[in-house]
């Protein structure tokens, strides 16, 4: 019996790059969003605790389903097993950036 696939989803969120693992990823009925369900985290029995992974565990622990804007997604990979979830700062001036979203063309950030 084949096990259920695990997906690694990499996306931008508020100037940071998130890398999470989940069992279900599909296009949402909400236009322009990706739906992610059944988050997968590493075992809690490890002796070494990664603060970034613990932050993600606490952030997503009570969430049943998450809707991620498609233009924020960098990459989705089907993997053999889950790895460590990560949050890292988005590289400035690098060769990877968020996909331009036509609805946001010409939009200026608010002064708040």
C-alpha cells in the first residue's frame, strides 16, 4: 500500500520565506489561492530544538486549513518524507522573487 504523499511548500510571507510540509495541496475555490491541509512537522522526541520550526509549529498548530496566495508560492515539491520546517529572511537583490501579480500592478504600499 502506497503511503500518502508529502509536499514541501515554499512561499513568501511578510518579507520572509516559509518552508512547510503538508499532505494535501490543491487549488482553492477562492480565486487566486492555494489550499494547504494536514501540516506535517518533525518528531518532537528530538534532543535538538530548532526555534524556527517551533515557531512554525505554534503558528500552524490550531490551523486546519491554510489559504496561501498563489503569487506568493515559490515552489511545491512532492518529497519522500518531511524535513525541518523553516522561516528565513527573503534574499534582497537575489534571483528569486515573488511572481508579479497583475492585480497589484501600480499599487503603492500604504503609509501605515
